[in-house]
C-alpha cells in the first residue's frame, strides 16, 4: 500500500511539472509588443492612433536625396496586405504588411504595422522583424522637432539597428507616424556612407 501511495504521488508530481512547463506565447511570437496573451480567444486590433496612421497603402511613395552620393531615389509601396496572425492563444493579432521597392536599385524592403508597433525586416505571417517605432531597445533618440531637407518634422524617433555586426555596419531610421521614414543613415565602422533624406512624398491610407 505504501508503494502504491508513493507511486501515485510521483505520478501526480510529474503531471504538475509537465503542466507548469507549458510554453507561454511571448510577444516576439504574437506581436503584442510585450503583452502575454491574457485571455484565451481574444483578438487584438491595431487601436493606437499613431499606428493606425502608419497603415500606408499602395499609391504611397517617398522621394529621397542622398547627401553623401548626391543621388536621388523613389521608394514606393508595391503591396500592402491585411492579415490576422494567430496569437497562439486562440485569437488573432491584426497585421498590416507592407512591401516597398526602390525605383533606382529595385531593392525590396518589408514593414509591418501591428499592435506592438511598426517594424522592418519581417515576413508575411508570424514574423515581426525589428520594431523601429515606437522603440525602446535600439538606442532610440526622440526629437520633438527636427529639420530634414527643407522642412521641420515633429515627434520623430531615431532608431539604430546593427545590420552586420562583424562588418561594423549600422543603420539609423528617422521615422514618425505621419509620413513614415524621413531619413536613413548608413554607417560602416562609424563612417557615414549614405544619408538619404526625404524631399517629397505622397501618402495614401
């Protein structure tokens, strides 16, 4: 009888351990910007007015001039798709997935708008990339007002991303909710190699 009770106790303990080890769905997986799923089956729309403002559509484009190379470029939205991404908790996170293309180099970039912010480098589906607005992880600098090219812009974040650490390459994105990316600075081992500044834009929402 003692052996039976001991076996039952070990079995019960094992079940408790297994249940306690159940994997939580983190913000990096569900795009909630640091919030774990509090309620099973709950959906998470984009409700922040700043982020709603950044749900740019096809027809949007930005014109830039590089003050280092003195070259011009236009970046336009090639596609903009809405999707509901599983939280892993029975609900969905709203995601607005944007693909842009450079007119001069044909380089493609991707951006996502979701309840946790505005990110770059993600893919369609459950891949969020690196959050660049609002940002608290990549040495952000906030400007109430900053002069870029020929005018002042307000509420601008300057976010630093390290693209290729071994090569010493970093990028700085200057961004606000009204017009998106306003300036992109590229550095190689601390030397500025590219400085693209917005000259004009057409925003479609």
